[in-house]
C-alpha cells in the first residue's frame, strides 16, 4: 500500500490502446487503485499481480507469495488477464478511470 512517502512520476496520458499494445509486448506496469499499489508483469507461469515496494525490497522473486495480490498467476495470457476481476471484483479495463499509472 502506498504510504504517501514516495514521489511518483504519474503517467496521465496512457491510452487504453497503448496499454493493450504494451501489455501484449510483456511490459511491466505500475499503478495505484483504491489506495493500493500494484505491479503487473507477465511470466511463463502467468500474470504476476503484486505490491511492488515490498516485492522488490525482498528481491523481486515471483515465487514470494506474501507480496502477491489474490488472483496473481491466475491469468496465463493477456486475454485472460483482461477478463480477470482482480480490482474490487472488476477488470482492469472496467476500472480504467479509477487507476493512476506511474513509472517506477
């Protein structure tokens, strides 16, 4: 969860089309939703959904489940990820207007 101490470089102009294009290229994304920070990254095992700060502070190993959000690694493809209801029971695209993307 964002403690408010981090200075963020917010990405205010990310379009859905560019997001989908970069997601299909396996780019890593960082965002804040409902006062929680998220990291999403595709691995061979599926899409990691984690809290980025403790995840990276502990070495950034995707097998460390204590920093993962529920439904992490459930989606095995981008299409499955886009249908995954992991943000208050809704998908990332349906919550688009409530998400703030940022550069790590």
